[in-house]
């Protein structure tokens, strides 16, 4: 199996890349070449997903390597009131969080169809399920991944290809901590709202990815799975 993980230089993406080494050849991509070099993998591709030229080259890389399993993990977070949305921020977050996963999936699908096997896993967010005040760009793009998985999962089911989205809650990563700093809430206030009173670990997300790409999960497609320590259940 040949696997590509986007946004793999740290956090959830790095945990996924490390976990997937037992599944097959792992290729990683991110903007920071120094961090990518530190990952024990079969190869890496330096890429800024917001840059269309880079995105197209990464698509060519996917075709060249004949990727069996694509994990669309890379994502950007912006905390800002709706009335302060800037066109640059809007274009940037749509490019990274939604445009890139859809385009890269389209590049991987032809080989997957020929091989009668493929796995696409998107890393969404609980904010795409529930909505998050003052994060309309982030919430809407992550919600888009849920719709994409439903549509693509339906379209590709007959070819042995599954498409699913994992929606983590508050995760113990640099991005998760920085998003708390950007908000108007303290860490204690955030965790008080989480039923299990804890952060989700990156390794938990990685293990769920590993399951979803396995043969045991071949009947799961088009689904949106919340991994959020109970955050989506209610208050």
C-alpha cells in the first residue's frame, strides 16, 4: 500500500504518518521541509496547499506514486467575527481546507478505480458538525468535507473505494492550543465544556484512520465520525 498524508509535519498529521507505517509505504507533505525530514517515511513532498501551482504538482506526485490511501489532514484555523472576514482569509482557508482535499482526491481516484481499491480519509472538525461562533470560515470549510465524503463515497462505492471524514474535538496539539489562545475562553473553560474533561490525543485520531483504511472497515463509507470526547453529544 502507498499512503499520502498531508499536513504531516506535526500534530495529528505526524501521528497519522507514524501510525500508518505498519500499513504500507508512507509519503508525507507539508510546507516545512526541515520538519518533514525528521519523519521516518518513504518520501516527502514540500508543498503549500494554498498555492495552486504547488497543489497541481502534488496532484502529479499522487498520480506518479499511485497512491492507494489518501489522508487529507492539512488544515488552517481562523478565529474572527463574520463581519471582519477578509477576502484573502476566505480564499486561503477554502484553498487549504476544502479545495485541496477535493482536488487531491480527484487525482488519486483514477488509479484507485483501476485497482478496485482505495481509501480517502478527511480530517474534519467537530466545528464542522456543530458550528463554532467566531469561526465561520473554519466551520464552513470543515462542514464541506462532510458533504464531500457523502457525495464521493456514494459515487465511488462500486469501485471498492471508501471516503470518510473524522471530526476531532479539542485535540492536544499546537494548533488546538493556539486556537484556544485565539478565542475568548480559557483552557479550563474549554475543558469544562467537554464531557470527558480532556483533550483527544493525536494518536486516537491516527488509530481511527488506521481502522478506516483497513479491510475490516470496507463497509464504512460516506460517513462523518465524531472523535470528540463527547463534545458533540450535548450539554
